[in-house]
C-alpha cells in the first residue's frame, strides 16, 4: 500500500526530483539525467506495486525520453514533469 511509503524513500525521491528540476533550470542536463535515473531506480526497487509507483516510473521514462530528444522545449517539459512528480509525492499521506 502507498500509505506504507517509508519516510526515507519519500525523502530520497523528493531530493532527487528537486535536484533534477534545479539542474534543468541551470541547463545541466547530465545532472538531471543522473537524478532521474536514480529516482527511477529508487521507485522501481523501494516502492511497493501501486498506482504511485507506476506513475513515478512512467514520469521518469517520459523525462528520460525528453532529455534524449533534440530541441529547446524538451528540458522545460522535463522540468514540468519533475515538478508534477514532486507534487504527486507530496500528496501521498
């Protein structure tokens, strides 16, 4: 159950999402990729099967695809995904 979300897992994911978003704002795509890859690993390995887990994994996949695409709007869209995932995680009690 999502209600059983361990505090340390929540904290790590929050930190990684924030780090990734800030890296994108600073135009540091390598750090953003590392943060998203780490968040994806944490979500896959530490979260129980749930809607939240699926949403976070989907978001990480979308961000990775956006960061691998060419163009100026992709980092902005990736930052929005990260902000949405931060809000989603914050909404979990």
